[in-house]
């Protein structure tokens, strides 16, 4: 009941995934269910488009999150990460392979 009262007042919802934590994948965040209400104020339009494309493409949250974290660790910073994602998205459109 308390959660429901505060749910509408928060700017972000962070959902954790038990399957990820059982596989010792941390942070065990359910990327598909987690979000913020003001994403458009935090990142550029092209980054936001890439982010939404990512959320719509993955089906297996556990495998996706594992690949997502690996790619994030290989990135120098957020800009580099989004450039890699945009490049992967373009390749995915051409080849039909997963974006990550």
C-alpha cells in the first residue's frame, strides 16, 4: 500500500531481476521494466531513440542484460556506449542479428 502511494511521485522505477542475481550478474536490473519519467531531459534525441529500440528488441532479459553489461564495461563513457549501440542498431537492421 505504501509503495502504491509513492509510486506516482517518484521520477524513476528500478526493478531487480532474481534470475540475474541467481546467475551472479550484477547489477541485477530488469532493464525492460526499469525507467525514468524524464529520460528526454537526460539524454539526446538520438540516444533516446536508440534506448527505446534496445528495450523493444530484447526478449530474454537475462541474456540481454549480460550482453548489455559486457558492452557497457568495454565503453569509455556514455557517449562511446551510445555510439556503439547506434552502430549495432544499424548493423542489426541490415543483418537481422540482435543489437547487442
